[in-house]
């Protein structure tokens, strides 16, 4: 498993509010969605809130890998790739509900376990 380095953490602190989460279905068809409720759990995992995903959730439950794309105000793009797991009744879900604004549904928590981080085409982690 890869770990976030300080460069990526610094970029994350200045990221724009909306990020893009990409998954694929069993046939390899891509799906992307905007996400805004995200949090670094630790150097190896990022939590993404499910606010009523449909195709994305189907892809996650079928074993899809994922990629999370974010950009900084300086137009620096970072892509974090990894495995995905889904949580609805455990400590991860409970923690998410503790910090999530009640305005958002938060019907589940997706954990991206990091396998690589890219800055443009360059793998940096």
C-alpha cells in the first residue's frame, strides 16, 4: 500500500471543493461522479461520502478499483488510485456521521486504500 507524502498532503489542504471519483463496471465501462465530502483518514486511506451514488456504488460492490482526482487553485492536478471498500455499519461509518454536515445524506462511506499517487503523468507515490 502506498502512503501520502507531504507534497500531496500540502496540495490536498489547498484543493478545490469538488473532486472526481472514477470507477469501472464489470465490463470495463468507466463511470465518474463529482464528490465533495471527503477526508483523509490516514496516510494510506481516504474516506469518500456516498450521497446516493447509484452506478458508482454498483461498481464498488462489484470490486472496482477507483481513482480520485483533485486540483489545486494553481491548476495542479493529483490523481490518487486504489482499492475501494464500502462501509455502512461500522466504526468508519460512525466516524463519518460524526463529522459530516447533516445537510448531506451520508448513506455510506467509501474507503480508498491508496496504491499510487500521480501528479499529471508522473507517479509520485
